[in-house]
C-alpha cells in the first residue's frame, strides 16, 4: 500500500521551524477546529485565523491543543502537545 504522503512533493514534508526557534511554546499553540489524521488534512485556529493543518501521526480531535511545528504554503504542520 502506498503511503498517503508519498503523493505530495518533498517540500510538503519539510518542517520550517526548529525547537530552537521557539521563544515561548505558547506562541506556537493552536486549537484543532476540524479533525486531523495522518491521511486527512483538517483545520486549526492559530493566532486568530483558521489554517489548514496536517500531522504525521495520531488523530487530533476538535478542541485538542497542538503545537505548530512547520508550514508548507497555506498548510500548517502540527503535533500533539502531550497534555
């Protein structure tokens, strides 16, 4: 079975932000407004606006708080906060 993400260009997989760039983790937090799975792009509210969002693993449900770890065009890469 072909991985879902293999259909996207390589730059889609790259993360733009490193943990060293984070001056305050709260600045990188977003709230999931539409379910996100590794196979389905969803939506988050980040800094007062809505963004398309993708994750590499896990299922993120509405209301989950996530960290923004990268961006590809108009899609943010997010990860669970662990809390």
